[in-house]
C-alpha cells in the first residue's frame, strides 16, 4: 500500500515538516552534484557506521568528514537514491503535519530528532561491528508514524494498492495502514541478513516504538490519544 494523503486537517502551518522535506531534498541534490565517487564518499563520511560510532573503527582521513557522534544527525538528511528520498518525503508530508500540529513547532523538532537517534541505535546496537553506512530519514519518520497511530488511528488514509498490472485507490483507517506497515517491518527484519546491508528495518522498528513512547511527553495536554479524525 502506498499512502497518497489523509483526511486529517491541521490548525497550523507545518513549517518544520516542510523544512525537513526541503533540507533532505537539498542535501540529496548536493549529493548528486558530487558525482558517483563523491556521492559514495559522502555516504561513508556522513552516514552512521556502527563500528565507528560504537566501536574503535577509524575512518580514513578523506572519509572522516565529521566526528562519528555527529553522523547520528547528518545521516538523517542523507538518501541513497531518488526512490529512497521520494518514499520518505511522501510519508513525512502525509503524516508529519498532524504530529507537528499536535505538539507545536519546537517540540516537533526535538521529537523528530530523538526518534531518529533512537532509530540509529536500534539498528546499530545489534550490529556494532558493521561497517555498512546507515543513511535516511526513515527512522525519524517512523517515529512520526508511531505517534500518528496513537493519535489518529481512525483517520482515513487514501492508499494506492497495486494489483498485478492494475492499481486501485481506496480509503483505509490509519490503524490498518500503519499497523500493516509496522508488521511488514517486523517480518522483513526477521528475514533480513544484517550483514548484507539494504533497508534498515531495525531502525524503522526502533523509531516507530520511540515515537509511541515519546508522544505523551511532547504532545499538547489538550490533545487526546485515539482521537477521531478532524474533518
């Protein structure tokens, strides 16, 4: 299922959601401007390498662009390709505005970054010797999805469902869309070989759970959990 939009309006302009989308897009354009070799070096230099962050791995000088601890943040704005970027930004655009609305601009920034940090460690801790770089906003965005599930499980999400050579659009409750997404991450994580790289399903799971746990601390007091959609 590919989400297209929801029926959940907001009361404020989601400046920070837009800013995160713009920042990630600009960083990706910068990555492309470096050429193939420069693109790869940027991924290694600004992505999270668990063995460097949690172990004693030292990168060559040409790749050590920032200290390993800072890659926890820089990696959130890096992407490996157009589909990686577009998929992440689509989810952030659809679901991020309501979470920003539920906690305000400043709290949303902190919440987003904390979810991203939790996602990094959820992926890195079980693979502390890995030298495969981790990049992407999906861990932080997973936190947004976890928060959305608790806040608006009955909101309707328009999804595109591929059915072989044809596609169909339909509205489904957010609890179905996001619940299916989370189960898919669990299944894929169980089947994935962490030594082969690819999608960081552990980061998705960690970010999602972090978002659910952090939401009560960041949302406005008047915002209720499990609320109906705001038509």
